[in-house]
């Protein structure tokens, strides 16, 4: 699980760094399209795709853990209990 979290964290940081590079490149070129801005945008697109893939991998892990919890439970599991994985809110009163 730590590997998935680390991968997601690294992909996110690289995505944010690429976004900052796009802004810096645009600012230094007076918002004109140049080879440098095109390169920065292409790198941003690649980092976005990598970040999306890391998010998908993390979602698969969450879904797998959710399934294992419900499969290994000997008492009835209310969907509100499982909802903690999706929304970080558990409502035991409903």
C-alpha cells in the first residue's frame, strides 16, 4: 500500500511542478507561443496522464480493500460503514 501512496504522491508532485513550469514559461515569453512553451505543455500533458494513471491505481487498491473487508466480515456490513473509503464520512445513524 505504501508503494501506491508513494507513487501517487510522486505523480502529483511532478504534475504540480509541470503546471508551474508551464506558467513560468508562458510568463517568460510574454504569453507568446514558443518552442519552450510547447515543450512545457507537452511535459504537462505527460505528467497529467501519469497522475491519472496513479489515481486509477490507488482507486483499484481502495476497491480491493473494500471488497476484502466486506468478504471477510461475519456480520452484516452496512454500506454507510464502507462509505468511509469514498467520502471519509461514516453515518451509523441512518
